[in-house]
C-alpha cells in the first residue's frame, strides 16, 4: 500500500504543477491521453484501494488538493492498473460551482454517488 500511496502522491505533484500554472489544457490532455495498461495479476489493486491511496496522499500533501487535481491523479492511477476510469467535469449554474470526479462505467468512485445529479456534466475524458 505504501508504494501505491507514493505513486498517488507523485501524480498529485504532477497535476498540481498544471493547476499552479493555470494550464487546464495540459492537465486535460494528459488525462485524456493517459494509456490504459493491461491489468496484471501481480499488480492488482482494487478500485477502493487505489481511491484510498489517493485520499491518503491528499491528507499528506503540503497544501489543499483541488477536486480536479485529485480526480485527475485518481484516473491516471486507475488506468495504470488496468481500470477504465474517466474524469468527469461538471458545473451547476446557480450558485455557480464546478466540480470534478471519477467514474467507472458511469458510476462515481471517488465522491458521493449522487454528485453527477448535482452537477451537469460538461465533459468526460
């Protein structure tokens, strides 16, 4: 589990650099183009373990982690273990709020299950 948390932490750093530079396009393209690896018996982790590793890495991160950064890291980590995950980005008009979360086959995995009912999905990648 420790190695998984370290991998999650490194992904948070990577996506934090995009956020810090206001490079949403770079973050988006990185997630969109992140390859789906073949699932290996040796490297198998459950979706819950991977999401928990990202949550633990967020706790130890030296500053607040935004939902976009957290979800991008989760998607890429899941894909690196052979899970077809998608980053969902949504918004609500009044009061305006935007949010990002992770879905697998249309089910939310790193947030409340009803988050997709609160926000209109703008894009999935």
